C-alpha cells in the first residue's frame, strides 16, 4: 500500500495518508487543523544509513530482523 508521511506547513503536525495519485496529494488536509498545506516528508523507514555512520537503533537489530542493505553489523 502506498502510505506516505506528510507535515502540515501550518501547525507542523506529521501524519500518514494513503495516496494513489498526485491529485489526491494536492487536496490533502491536515487531520489536526484542517489546513490544506501538507508537504510530503521522507519517512524513517525510507531513509538509508550510510556505511560510515553509526546509530543507536542498530543496537537492537539482529541479523535475522535486518532489512536488505542494513549496515548495523
């Protein structure tokens, strides 16, 4: 399912929404304040860690639960 994260430019609320087309994204209203000023943000799961960086999140990761390309080990 195409679930995206958005941030309201007015109240800074971050929320998720199912978006199937670009036209749906244009009329998207913030569920907190109702403003139609949302911008797409990169979700945490979409970010990739570079090989040289370290993260505290990697400490709870195990080889069997790592996604492909994980560099925590």
